[in-house]
C-alpha cells in the first residue's frame, strides 16, 4: 500500500504492485522516477532497475517466501523451487547470485533458515526436534551444527539468552 500510495503521489498510475515488482501505466518521466526514488528511500525501499538486480531480488524473495511464509517447506528441492519461481536456469541464477552478492544461494538459504530457527526459538512453542523437522533438517544435531556455525551459539544457549530477556506479564 505504501508503494502504491507513493506511485500515485508521483503522478503514476500503478497497474499492479506485488512483492518486489511494480507495473505502471505508460512510461514515467525521469523527474517522476527521481522523485519516487527519493520518497521510497525515505521509507526504506529502493528502486531496482537493472535486470541482474531484479533477478537477484526475485531469488531472495522466493527464498524468504519459502522459509518464512510457507508451512511445509521441508520437502522442497531448492534449485527446482527457485527455477520454478523465477523461470530461469538455476545454474545461471546461482552464478549471477554469487557474482552480485558475494555469497551463494545455498548460504543465503541457510542464513534465512537460521533466522527462522531463531524466531521459532523465541516463540518457545516448538521443541528443537520439531523445529528441525519443520525446516527440513535431517537431525537436531545437523540443525545445531549449522546454527552454531552461523551464530556462534548453540540453539539451547540462544533460547536461554532469549528467556532471560523476557518479562512475565505479571511482572510488568
């Protein structure tokens, strides 16, 4: 809604505004684009106008959607999923991603999974075994190993740190 409002304020007619993509009626002037870019940057958004950057954003959006917004993501093959979502050859996307981002798609995927693990540990509703299963890890040991590599902490220690920061509602 924010992006749509800013487009309209800049005098553009948005035809569609979706996660990471905007289509407008007609061709905006350079002035309109500059004004829109300034307004969107102030709101934490940026205009991505080159083809490579758009491809990278599509890959990132697909991974974020898979990890954070899909219930059953554990049985999905990452390369097949990304190829299906972005409609490009995975080898090309992988090489492009590494070139532009300085890391691999797989490392980005693991980083997103670890962020999801942190989120689930904070909520304290699932056991580590349930989290491992939900995110497609073959074992709790494998999840713990990856978690420690990424954060420097074990999942259990991370969970205790988080619990010490929480204040019970009756203590407020």
